[in-house]
C-alpha cells in the first residue's frame, strides 16, 4: 500500500457535524446582535472559528468573545448534534486491516475531537487524534497536520495522505508535502476540491482508492 499514514479531517469527513456547529454559531452571533439562521452558517464547518466570526462582521476582539459563547453552547449541546457518516467506520477498519496508521488532523479543539470520536466509538481506530488548541495558537490546518505528523513520528511524507472535505485540507496537505484526497459527501464542492490528488464520492471509496493506489 502506497500510503501507510492516512490523516483525516473530522467535521464533514468522519462525522456529519453541521447541525451542532451551525446552531452554536447562530447562538454566538445572536449575542452580538447578528441574526442568522443555522442553515446560512455552513461556512463555519471546517475553518478556524475566528475568521468565520469575523466574516459575519465582528471585530477581532468581538470574534474572540463570540468563540467563548460558541463553545458554551457547543460543549453543552452542539458537540453531539452530530453523527458519523454511514460507512466511515467500515472504511477505517479496512485501512487498518492492511496496516495503515490512521490519524485525525482537525481544526476543532483537540479535547472536543477526542470526546466526539469516543462517543461514536471511533477513537480506538486512530493512532493519533490531533486538533487545534483552545487558546487559538494552533488552528491553521498546516500547523495541525505538522503536529499530527510529529506525534506519529512520520518522516516519509510521500507515504502520507490527508483526507478532507474542504479546500483547507487540500491546501494544508500541499503546504506540508502530503498527497490529498477530497471527499464530496461532506461540506465542500467539487470546484473547491479540484486541486486534490484523489476524489472520493463516498466513505467506502476512500478505502477503495487508497488500497488501489500505487
């Protein structure tokens, strides 16, 4: 197998997380007088929160405060307004069965990622669960990927691939010297993922493509 290390994004790749994220975002924005329906806030899925809040018209200082309000809702309710995609657990197990080491590289705070994966019985499938820091010092996808690779002791980057549903995942992979796979069942578009090395339409295709890659 060409790729011995497979890194996965979390939101929109392993789990269908938009309801909890967009509900939390609407709640946080409302506290600053910004009214928005959760359905209008899917751009909160994937990228760092600070930039998404500022995209809604908040100053950097306001956005930092909004993140605290967002997290209050998210920890209390939103974290588990979420579910694994059908077929993702089976795809992960297929990759593990052939000896691939599975890693998570997400811009979600690491403690939240760990709790979500444990809740859905997926944590045990990953050698490393790497996420952002709560103080926002590690949020960029390239930084999270570097952190995940370091924790896993990966030295041969040609043997690693990043799987995700947004342009941030593809860009982060390129910036760190990894191959990339875009998944179209998540929250990104085909156009957004056009620069990915591989494209999967479904969770099962992730395993199909990677197992056949040479």
